[in-house]
C-alpha cells in the first residue's frame, strides 16, 4: 500500500500509550510479581532471535518478542490497560497530519528506524541493513533511534519489532478503508475475523514496508519479529 494513503482517525476517549515497546525487563518484572502467570516467551536459548532468557539479562532493554497475543494482552492488562486499537496506534504514530512515517515524510534510514536486517547478506535491499548481525541480537535496545520519534515523542513506532493490535480482521486493509479508523470497536476474533493484526514493521522488513499504512497479519505467533506496546489510563471524553 502506498505511503501517500490517508486515513481519518476518530477517537472516543483520550488514552496514554507506552513511549517504547515493552522490554524484556518489564515482562520479567510482571512475571516475578505474579501479574503475568502464563508460559513465557520463547527463550533466546531456544532461538537466538528471541530476546527473553530466564538467566541471561543482556537483552533486558530490548523489546520482548517471540510471544503470543494472549501473553501480550495479559501483560498490558496487568498494567491496567490493554493492547491498542488500530485507531489508537495510528493516532499515536502519526499525530494530526496523516504523515507516512512517525518522523514525517523523509525516506527511512538507520538513524530513524531499525529495518532490513543484514541487508548486505540477505534477500533485502543491498547494503541497507541496520542490524548488522547474522547471529543476534537483531533488535535494538528500545529508543535507540530518537530521531525517528512520532509527533507525541513515541519511539520505534516503525521498525525493530511489529506490535500486536487489539482484535482481528477478515482482510488486511488499513482501518475500514474509506471509513477510516474508528475507535474503540476492534473486531472480535472469530470465524469471520481470523487475521490477528500487527503494525509498525520490524528489523526483518524492507524500507518499503515501514509506512504507517502497511499492515500484516500472523497465524504463526511467537515469532521474533513481533512485540507489543500498551495503552493505559483511558479517560472518557
């Protein structure tokens, strides 16, 4: 989908969103405190692309990845919130001017986002890789590209890891097409709406996939390219 697309966002309430993606340390704290009780993410000992480890804390400031949407939702709910709706996520990422990237309209580079891992050695854009590793970690510590902040100061809204959104869809279009993004009604995941939506692009994506208007879905959860960000403190207008 082209970066010139525009989508109106209609919100029903104010909200607060995490400045960064949820880190390994934050999820670890939730598990230690008993707020997160289910199985943990796939550990790095099992997949080097995953950041969580029961013992190694060297990636505690990286985004937690390799987790299911249920695990992500449980964490956010333990903080008194939830995963963001598509309307909330898009508003936080682009502000009021419907920009194609969090920082504006300039072409993505490695000062703005972590994308195109191993561009010099993989099936990506030649020489454009930002991660510069073949063995991990592929993600960056959260907030490592402050120049790529959104109008509200949120970091890593594109690149690093995809972020789970609340609800499912029947087709991968942004919001509801010409109707735009209307909050707070996400689609319930059911037989019709089976696609778990993720947004924001990741270190595994090409430059051309980083637009805020790109969407993807996943049937294969606990993948290294997906993390989360939470919405809290919603206040009715």
